[in-house]
């Protein structure tokens, strides 16, 4: 159970606004740029924006910030929509900043007419130099005092494609000595002769984010524009533009990012991982993209739970990956069907069980499920696969699994006693010979024998073969984003281990893509999109326990 929490600071603001009658309804927006796939950081923003309007009434728009045609693709638009819906949310309006290009162009003309914007011929390098430093004021551009008429004509010529990329920009005329560097005549429009994924070749000038964002909020009458902390310095420009244009006064509020240990969430760095083939794609299960997490087997419920637990704050911090893994374990424990799978097999022969005999034993599907999950039949025989690690020829202290002379229970079946092991010429164990106690069958045990260990198994003759991909954390250090040098040097070489021939219960042959299971004693797994009836593939979502916590204490 999650403890009842008080209101976060944004909820406090909304409740006060509603109490004072400032707004009739709450309108928020989730405004991703379609230049990559969404990641776990976006999930927090999605849950916050959609959660606020669900709680207080109103609605949330999905608005794509598609103002940079060079980096944006329809593929990213489609993936973003899929991710938002998968997380459990539905937007009222699907909108694009490009929907407003005509309106934004008119807004720019309005600023020029008011003497609040001008066309600058300076290069980007010259503009940067003239901006000054945080301790030194900037200097006015030589083009700052152009007349309104000249600026209108030049801006129209920019729109008409009469100038080359980078040769001119439209800048706001504010104050080159302003304490906020972003208020020192920021660029509002730049020239980009590039094909846009929605508007085609209609435009060759595109608004900057700071100009498109606040004005798009205003057009949609967004009441609470929720951003992350890096946009705090941008708020002053956000308010200035709305005030000077005399349009609906949307308000921006900032909350802190929650960075996750052992991960990267920079889109640029995620793209680098993809392009340099450190991963197989945006949906590689080691990536903290939502599509990657979905493929790995995370559930939307577990991610929403995680976002609720980390909350909303004004100060950034680093959240332990173990919390996210805890959330998915908690949910999968309730919904994942139990099945037996042997990942590192060694053959176990029950010498006193008839070689031509089989029988059905019954094992629980999920004892944690609300309806108790029921049971399933599993075929038992005298030749089984067990985990190699469940046998120790010279047992350690407090060893409760198989060893010469030791007894264990086979899950949902019989108690067995180890008689001997068989080795090849190199000394490797190739088979373990045991006898079984016929009177010890699970559910009808009259043997009177008590054993401390239980191990899982699959019948050799009836098992299916599968490829099992053991995924782990992609990086070896907690915060690869802030380390010196190339962040890729910290990639975990053990982040993926592939088992080509694991043996699994035959019922898993029909596992649907994305179906979730607990492989008993091994972890939680999901059927991968690559899986076919002829070549079964399962991804490990997470281990049963936090193995990294143990490692960190060593």
C-alpha cells in the first residue's frame, strides 16, 4: 500500500486557483518534441499532466513541439502516441506547434509593429559574443534600430525564401543588459530551408521553442503549463511575450527532474547509443525508453506507481533504480503466471521411476492472484532437467539442495534422494542419479519425510527449448551522465547475457508477445516481440530480488 500523501506544490496552486474562481477548468498539455522516443523522465511528466486534469477536472492536450524540421520524424510521433496510450492516458486534442505556424507568424509581425522585434543580419557567433556574460552586459546589434517598415519587409522576405540559412534571424527587442541572459534580445525565428514532416515546404522560417511554446499554450488556453526546472530562466520570456502580445495568460510552473541511477535520459545520448550500435534500437530492453521498458516486460501500472512514489518536488535528485524495480516486482508478483524454466540445465535421472512412465502433477499458476490463480497440469517423468547450480558435489554449510546423499523436493512432485553424479572425461557433471519416494507426492504426502529444499524442473521429453535474454542495468556506475569522458565507456558488459538453449514448460510454447511470467526461482520474464512458435524468446524483466543491493554491500 502507498501511504496517503499530501498535496504537491502544483496541486496547492491549482486548488487555490479553483477556490478563487481563476479558472473554470484545468487545462494542461504534454508537449514532446518528436525527435526521439520517450523515456522514463517523460513518464513522470505524462503522469503529472494527465493526473492533474483527471483529479481536478478539465483535459490534457498532446501537443508536438515540431518546430525543428531537421530532427523530427513521423516515426517518433507514432511512438509517442503509442507510449502515452500504453501508460493509460488519452488526450482530448492531438495538436502540433506547426498547426499554429500562421498564427505565430502573425504574432511576430505584431511584435515588429510594436517596435518589439527586429531582423538581425548578425551570425550566430556574433550574436553569442554580443550577448555578454552573466557578469557583463551585452551590446546592441548594429541592426537593432531598423525601422518597423524595414523589419516588416525583411521578415516577409525571410518567409518568402529570399535569404540563406543563418543569414538573418528575428529577435525580440528587450534589454541587452538584462540580468537574465535569455532576455537579451532572444532569437524568435531562424531560417531553415528544410522539409517539414507536416507542412512540407510551405515554410522556410521556423519559430524557436521559446516563441512557439508559450504562444501555443496561450492559443490552447492552457491554465497550468508544467515544465522541468531547466525552464525556470525561460519563464520570464514566456510571460513577457504573452504580456506584449496581449493574449491568454497561460502560466508556467516548474518541477524537478527525477534522474534514475544507472541510466541515461538525454535524447542526444540515447540516439548515440542507437547510432553506435551499443543497443539494438530505441526499444532495446536495456534502454529506459518507454518502448524499451515495455518490451522488457515492465507494466504501465508499475511505472505509474513509480511516478507516484517519487512525487513532485522543486529540487532535483537521483532516484535509485531499485525503487523502479521494486514497483515492477510488486505488480508482476500479483499478475505474472508461474511457470518452470531451467536456464542452465543438467540432466537428472530418477533410477527407480519407470522409464516409460509419465504422470501429471499439478502446480499453482499464481498463489498471489486475487482468485488464487488455480493450478495447471505439468508432465512428470523419470528424466528431468534441473538447474546445474542446484547440485553441489561437496556441499557448503547450510546447503539445502541436491548433494550426494541429500534429499530435496521437486516442485509440486516428489521428494528425491541423490545417489551419485556422472562425469565426462573432463570432469564435468553430465547427469545426476536419484531415487524418488513414491509416498511423498505433493498434496498427498504420507512419507513423513521433511526436507528443507525445493527445486524446479522440467521433463526432458516434454520440455520446449527457448532463447532467454538476461537483461541487466546498462551502466556500471550510478550517474553516467555526470562522469568525465565518454559515457559509453561505462556501459555494463554484462547488461545482456543470451542463453540459447533453456528448457521450459511445454505450455509456454503458446505464450503471446508481451505475456508475463514468473519463472519459478529465476525471475520475471516476458515473451519478446522476436518470439515465434519455432523460436521462443523470453526477456528477463527483473530478478526476484534486488541483486544489485547485495553487490553494493560487498
